C-alpha cells in the first residue's frame, strides 16, 4: 500500500526545506506498513519554492512535484490527487499544509485509522486533545471557533468536529467518487464540500486531534470576510436543499395542493352558495384530506409506502380520523370562533390562521404516526 502526502505550496521558500527534511528523515521512517511518498503541488511560486523542491528530488526518490496555474487550493488538490493516484500509485492521499500548522508527527495516527477501516480521516482542532494556535488574536479565535460551531450545528454529524481543516487522510476510492463535484469548490468550501459529500455517500470518518501551530516563516493569508461568508453560504444552501428536497419539502407541496383545494371549495361554498364557513370548511377538508393522503402515500413517504388495498383503506380511515382532530378542533375551531366573535366578513383570514397552526400539528402526526419508519 502506498500513501502520498500532498502539500500545496505558494511562496513557501522558508518552510519547504524543513518540511521535506522532517517528513523524509523523521516521519516516513516511522511508518512500516505503507510506502510513503511526497508530492508538492506548487502553483508557480514567484519565490522559487518549485526550484527548491526540484533540487531535493535528486536526494529523495519518493519526492515529486506537480506544477500548475494558481487557481486556488481546491484546483491544486484535485490536480495533485489525480496525479498521485495515476502516476504514484497512491492508495491513501494526505492533505497537509507546508507551514507546520499541521503537526506532521500525527501522520502515523491517521494511517492507523485507515487500517482500522475508516475511509476519511480528519485532523481536528476542536476535539479533546486538539487546539487552535495559542497565539491567535481574539478576532481570529472567535471567527474560527464560531464559524466551526455554526457549521457543526447545521450539519450535525456525530463525531465530526472540524469541517474546514486541511489535515486529512483519504482513501483513493473516496476521491475518485467525489472528484467531479470537487472541481467547483474553492477555498474552505473545498474542505467542507469534500467531507460533506463523502459523508452523504456513506464513507466512514474518524478524527485525529492535533495542536495547530501558527507559521513562523512566510505569509499566512488570514481568511477574509468574503471567504468566510462564502463558506457559510455554501453550508446554508446545502442544508436548505436537504431539508426542502426531503420529506418536509414534499410535505409542503402536498399540503399546498390540499390547501388550494380546500380554499377554492371554501370560497365557492361561502361566497357563491352562502354556506356557513365552518360547514364549508369541513366539506373542503374531506376533499383536501383525500388528496393529501394519496399524494403523501405516493410521494412524500414513499419509502414507508402502504401496500395492499385493504391496508390502503384502513390507513385512509386512520388518516381521516387523525386529520379530523386537527381539522375540526384546530382549523374549523378557529373559523368557528372568529365567525362567532369577530364576524363573518373576515372568515378567510380565520381559515388562514387555523391552517397555519394545523400545518405544524399535521407534519408531526404524519411523520410519527401514519408513515413512521418501521424499526429495522
Ligand atoms: N498550490 C497552491 N497552494 C496554496 C495556494 N494558496 C495557499 N497555498 C498553500 O496552502 C497551504 C495553506 O495556506 P496558508 O496561506 O497557510 O493558509 P491559512 O493557513 O489558511 O492561513 C500552504 O501550504 C500554502 O502554501 C494556492 O493558490 N495554490
Ligand atoms: Mg497556514
């Protein structure tokens, strides 16, 4: 098995020599079960980083360089990972920075996790045993800790504490599967998007805590407000998609159709045929519930679909009964009270208010009673 440590560089003249030497002399010899190789992904650094790497390539045969246009970290990693797999025989790919932010001594711990069967091993600053650099200013600390807490909260995956970090070991299969999606990600979005897609596809993750250290040589590009905002926007978008393309979004569409049916019947009966609004609402509900039941059955809760005609009728009865509680006591109740105490003129507003409360009640009932997941 071969593991390739990939280090993207841009103007790392001061760090590249000690990094190559530390890895080659101190770290790689500790690893017995993998053939260790090093790949520097340099984007034409004007300070001559690439030249230094090339001079070391004579000394270390397991060291290679891949050069490209400066198109951001994501593009550099995609290019380098592809090269590592195709030209260097990589089975495991490491992401690591050149500035010693990531403690190279942890490399064997990552490989141990890979050997235990994990596919995507994440270096973490935010779990027990990890930390952000002690000399970071208050401003950067707050951004780092809160930014990560926010992402962690939105994604809420058990056991993942560091979504944005760039110290990782990834099985080649994971990269090959996600490669096409990665090309569009830049900056921190690359790290977050890569990990998120791997998790969605069911790859197993583990974390290795490390104590981050601020660079002593060269310039760090402290992330600007724009980079941070872009990353947070990405996370919010992804989550919103998950929520609205999932059962909840479908539930809203189905409920919307039911709502329109009921509203049309209500208005026709009250305005044209002069029905009492409470009675008209109940008649509209009979039709809306029929539509809701069938659309939810065919679409929203498809995976827990009801089978057989007898079960279909039985469950429909059950559905009418549970829906009736909400329709009679919540929706029609609000219309009835409004009609009694505030007058008929605003009956449609009572209907809207009653429906809003009903919505919350219904989703809870549908999800947890009618189409509840069967125990596995
Ligand atoms: N190839 C390549 N490497 C980059 C680029 N930007 C930054 N890097 C490298 O990525 C790593 C992390 O960058 P750094 O400036 O330390 O970012 P910070 O830690 O977020 O402040 C370092 O090894 C940089 O040399 C780039 O555009 N292309
Ligand atoms: Mg850095």
